């Protein structure tokens, strides 16, 4: 929803209309020069009445207007010329000084808003805000200064302070438009209780569709989904062109797992957009989800309803844009509907040139959906080296060739990737992974250290180096690397797990170990290795019931890890579960444990 406020319902300012065109022209062009992505404000600059006839004040004000006209001319080329940009800033400063002289002689609220709008861009928002706050301190309760100051805070995305400004105004004088906007701000800042309290003070007969919409949003965020859905249904029935209400209704129906109703609602939105030009433009230009975004949600919902044919029909009815086709194909792939994904992707092949993503996705389908790696390789070979997705295709080819036992070809492609993409970490990681699997740890370490020389803070390279050092028995250096990663990124789940598991394995600081592993589990849930670490930390702490629960879960997530099965056996044995302990040790041997003699000793067979 837009977060600006219109001053259209405000009391008439003290001064009559004047200066609107030059002010908006110069201020807007300057804002564009400073930030080309800045969105236009809904609020219009206030239009004060003529100043007094005092010659000095009139002269200063006319100078301010002349400077604004010059700003409009120089700012139009400021983004292309450093000299014009500097000149624009100088004119801005001079215009502000001219207004300061007027304010010193004959102050008025509108002069503060005029001065603030000179700085109306994100880079100078704090200056605009300070000017408006000064004006509001001098003219408390002024509507235009209040709305402008709230908008200045919103330009900085500071919803809390914007809400405080509006609440302070409403504490002394009521205004239904501002009360509605304050309610919206409370909803947007996750304060639904305050939102409802604010909006309910608007008499029922005076509640606009927007007020009712914000009340429904507040109910939804309070968890009152049934009430929200009922209110939204009533609202769209009375106001069928209220697009935001339709979108919110569909979203709430999705959350309620009423997928059939959500499909019907989204379909209604698409039909409205197809038949009404104003609604279509609102969908496509930021009034809510884009038409293709909405269509994509419908595809996903049909898949949740186990109706892949309906989903495909919906997808094929789209504009056929590449981003949509690729996104929809991924939805089908994620639900294992490879045939539908392939049919949809073929839309991209109908209009040459065929994008590289087409061949890449067809390779994924051939491999994952059809179990045909040779066919996947044939598609990948069609991705040209000039294509932006060639790097991904190269990585996929390496993995396929290695799986097919064509190691020499895979290694050659690793070298090619490192030559073509020296700035990417993926190819050194692939090469290091290959060398680790071949137990050529010194070579793997060299590859990683060379890559880190160019990218010393790369977390993936650092983590892999730590893993190599751990395998080489240099656990002290390895844990130092993991701590470096966590210092930079406290949410690196794998590094947290490594540190926690190492502490548990060594029997040091077990409570901290458990805390680190729990955090890793929150960040990366349902990861077999992390769940195994949790079980081992509980085991080391002597909390056998929790250890047993977690190790049982771990082996359902990762079924063929020999160390995990050893842990299963140890925890079962310590818990008095002899049969399960035997099963764990047998599986540890089955999956080629690195220390089979140790396992046999635990089984009592050696």
C-alpha cells in the first residue's frame, strides 16, 4: 500500500495558491538527480497566499522563485554532468537562504514546507525533516506541516515516527483521513491492536472502503482470519474494483488452506484486469501483485490441489514471457511434474533465439524427471559459452560426468571453469571436493588456499578449508577458521554446527555446544548432520532420552552416514537398548566406517 498522505482534505492554508509549478518542477528534478529511483509523493506542496507588500520580503521571495527556475534547468542535466549537479546544489542552498530571509521577516507554515521540499529526496530527507519539525514547533497543529513531516519520515521508511506525528495531531483535533492513514501505518508496522483501536473511532457511517480494508488487514494480523475473510468478501462485493482487497482476500484464503476459494479469487482478479483498463494498469504498475505474479500463484495453488493439468492450462494462458515460463516450470519441477514442466518450457523454443535457460532446465528435467543423464548432457552442450547461464551449465556437466564415471572429462571442465570464471568460488570448491573424495587432502588444501588468496573472506571456501584441516587432524586451526566465519556471519549454520559438535566431541563447554547446535538447527532445520550433532551433545551431557529421540530422527534424514550409525549404536548401548546398538554398529560397518576395528571392538567381535 502507498505510504504517503494527501493534503486534499486539509483546512485552507493561510496563503493562497502560488509557486506550485516552479516548486514542484525544480524540487522533483533535483530529487531525480539525487536519486533516480525515488518514487513521486502523493501529497502536493501546499499553496500559500501572497506575502505582504513589504519590499524587502517581496524581493527575497522573488529571488527564491528565480532560483527555483534556475534549479529546474540545471537539475535536468545534473545526472549527466558533475558541474550541473554542483550548480544545482548551489542553487538549492541559495534558494533556502532566500526563504530563510523571508521567514525571518514574515513567518508562515507554508514557507517551511516550501523550504523542506527543496530537499525532498532520500539523500536529504533528514534535512527536510528537520525543517518541517522546526516549522511544526513554531506552528503546532498545522495540518500541512504535519502531513509533510509524516511523509518525510516515510521517505526514510520510519513508520514508527510517522505514526507518532499523526497521533500527536489527532490527540488535539480529529481528522478522518489522517485517522485512516494512521491505522494503515499501525498495520504496516505490525501493531494491529492499535490499528483497530484507531480505525474504530471513525463512525461506522463515515468509514470509507479504505478504512474497512485496513480494519480487515488488522483483524488478519491479529489472527482473526475468519473475521478478516468475511469483512473482505463484504468489501469486494460492495466495491468490486478495490484491487488491494481482492488480493488480500486471496492471500488470507491461501493461509486458511482454502485453496479452491483462493484460486477463484485470484481468477476474479485476473478477469477484472482483463476487462477494465484502470484495474489492469494498477495490477501491472504497482497496485498489487503483477498479473503474471498472480497467475503464478494460481499455478502453484492448482498444484497444491493436485491438478497439474489445470496448472498447466493456467500457465499456458500467460503472456509467455521468459521470467514467467521459467518460474512456473520450477513450480512443476519442485512438485515432480517434469512432463508438464517440459511442455511449458517448449514455449521458449518457439521464438528464436532460444535462451540458454531453456537448455539448462531441459537438462534438469532429463536428469531428475527422466533419469537420463546422457540426454541431460546433450542439452547442456547446447548452452553457448557466451550465455549468462554457461557457468551453471558447466557446473552441472561436471557433476553429471563425474556421476557417469567420466572423471577425466569432469576434471578438465573444472580447470576450464577456473580459467573462465576466476572470480567464482564454485569451481575451486568442485575441484577441492573431488580431491577430498580421492583423499588427496594436501592438493585440496592448496586449491582452496589459492582461491582464498583472491577472496580471503569467502565463507564457502573458508568452510571447505576448515573441513580439510579437520580431516588432516588440525582441529585447532579448523575451529579457528569456523570461528572466523561465525564472527563475520553469526547465522552460518554449518560453521555453528561444526563448532558445537567439536566442543561436544571433545567434552568441552557442553552447554555452549548445545546452544550453538540448537541455533544451527533453527537456521537449517531437518538437516541430518545437525540433528546428529544435537543427539551427540545431549549424549555427552548425559541426557539420554533426548539423545535417543534425536538420533532416531537423524537416521531418517541421512540414512547412509557411518559416523551417524556409530552414534546411534553408542546412544542405544548406553540406554540399555542392546538390539538397537547392534543394528547401529552393523550399519556403521555396512556403510564403510573409517575405523572398522573400533566398531568391531564396540560390538565385542574383536
